[in-house]
């Protein structure tokens, strides 16, 4: 009898299961939290700004950004050249007849990212200028209308899969300077909401749908910031709902609605090149540039040293955040040599020190300026990693460390002594032979 009852109960459960399948429920705006784990472990990703603006390399008609002779010209951001250096619509949109990246080799891009230690790649599928890097069914302002013709995203996605990188797309869901109803910079007349709604329904939402259906991305990178914008909480949720209904893995960043991201986004996006000084209550990342500009700028010589960028990476890692480092490819499809050199330097450092970064988590130790910590469980126990960004004679850890301590790169043993509740680590001067960050592994 008991067994019979059990069978009935089981059948009952099964039926509930059937009913649920056949009547689709409201899509949840929340993603299964387990889908964010890869992002938390990844730490380091490649951002890429590439499009029609790459042809101009930050200069137009004898003017180079930043150029304060234009009221809005005071910025290095080369992808903003159209409204900032007042490039006429016809000229700018006509660049579509010139964009021909014949040297595009996505395999080599992804190999550089992989060798640099990066675990994911995010490219501008469409930036504010409205130009789509894929063959879009929604708009002809796309790669299919260029002399190159061929879709740029599919082979990049294939290369990411081949080398085991996650991939995502930047999609400018709000600003669109080509669409007659898209949002424009604040110094243009405000696009009335009913017009914006036309762009939203005709281009923005359908292109996001297209990107998910065609390429199945691991994340979508939307972009709003402090300017007054058209992304109301209703539109924000409409877009989140669309993404959730089409993908059960695609992460959404906080800039979908910067000032009011709500509870259903998957990670927070900092301001450009902004590094928080404290832990945050959600996964997060800093989008960062190698030059001042995002898009390749031929006269922006402000390349950051690899060592400084590693410090940003380590700073973020020690506080549970990611570092999304941008490379702006040239219009012909090649990566700038200074970018490649920096990626390789960072990769070489991560080859020997990556154990302390990837898959690690923050500690709650307060350390002096320039010293960072992470922790991680490895087969030989729980390790504490200490990053020393400049020479110091000793480090004090507010915990009792009873095991051993060594320089991660070389295995050189380092002395520790427990004093009360603290451990004092004495550092020989000889471990600071060059200006790279020295990592200690202690337990
Ligand atoms: C946005 C884009 O406009 C820019 O071109 C680039 O793609 C970057 C990653 O994201 O940049 C911002 C971010 C913040 C502000 C302006 C532009 N802001 O706070 O004024």
C-alpha cells in the first residue's frame, strides 16, 4: 500500500513537471547564479573596439582628437570622432564603402588574448555609430554592405570556441547615430521618447535577438552612463526579459542602466578605467584602455606600461573584480604592435604567477598600499598569495601562518615568524631584482 502511494505521489510530481513544460511560465528576469561562476574565476578579458571609426584613427580633415577648437572635441575617444569632430553624416556613413579588413585573422587575435592569460573576449558588435560587424537582417548599415562583405563575428566566435575563451558582444542599445530614431549625444536635440521607441522596437531589440540567435554569446555588454537617457526601468527589463527568453547563460552587465541596474543584472560595470577601493556586493569588472582611446588612435601615444596594467589586474582580483582590457584593432584587421608587446609581457608574467590570480578569491586582510592578497585552495592546501608591487623589507599578515612561504615564480624559500596573532614575513632585497610584481605563496 505504501509503495502504491509512493508511486501515485511520484506520478503526481511527474505530471506537475509535464504541465510546467507545456504551459510556458513568465520568463524569469534572474539568471541561475551558477552561470556567473566562470566570470568570477576568469579575472581577465579582452575588450575590442572595432568599426568604421577605426579607419579614421582619431583624425579627420586635418584635426586630431582631442581638439578643443570643436565645442565637444576635448576627448581622446576615437570611436566618438563623428559627433565630436563634427564629421558630416554622409562622409562618416560613407566609410562603409571603405571598410575592408583584408588582414583580419581572428585566430591570431584570439591566440594573443589566450597567451596574454585572458579568459574571455568582448567585441563591439555595434557601437554608437550604428554600424554592425555582422550581416544583420535588421539594418543594412552593416558589414555586408562593405567591400569586405563577410560577417566578422562568426569566425571570431569560432576562434574563441577553438581556444576555449568565452565571448560576448558590446551592443550600443541606446545611442545610435545612424538610425533616424536612435539616441544622440546630449548636445543634440533630445530624441522624443516616442521616436526612440521606434528605434528600440525596430532595431535595438531585434539586433540583440539576432546576436543571441546567431552567435549564442556568453555575455552582452550594454552601455549607458550618467547622461540622461531613454533606458527607463521598463525598457531595461524588457531587454533583460528578451535576453533571458533566448539564452539561459548570457550574462548582462550593469551599464544596461548604469544609474539603476536593478537586481537582475549579472555583474556591475565600473566607469571607464575606474578601480574601486573596496569590495562590492556583486561580481564586477573595470573596462580599461591601453591607450587613452578605445578605438585605435594613430596619434594617441599614451600607451600604459604592462606593469601598471598588471597592477590594475591584481588590484581588481584582490577585490573580487575583473579587468577587461581593451585593444583597438586597425581598420585593416591587424592589432597595433604596442598592444601586442604589452599583451605578451602581461602573458609572460601570468604564465608564472597566474596561479595566484585565476580562480582565486579575495581575503579580508587590510594590507598597506601597494600590497595585495588573494587566496585559493590547491591540491597542497589553502594558499595565501601576496602581491608585492614595490620592494619592502617585510610584510605582516594579520593571521597565523604555520606552513611555508616561497616566491611563486622561483620557489625561493622565504622566512616567516608567527608573533601572537600575526605572521611577519621577512623579505630579502634580492627578490626585487626587476620592477615586476613579486608574488609570494604562503600557507
Ligand atoms: C562608453 C562609450 O561611450 C565609449 O566609447 C566606450 O565604448 C566605453 C567603454 O564606454 O564610454 C563612456 C563611459 C562613461 C561616460 C561616457 C562614455 N561618462 O561617464 O560620461
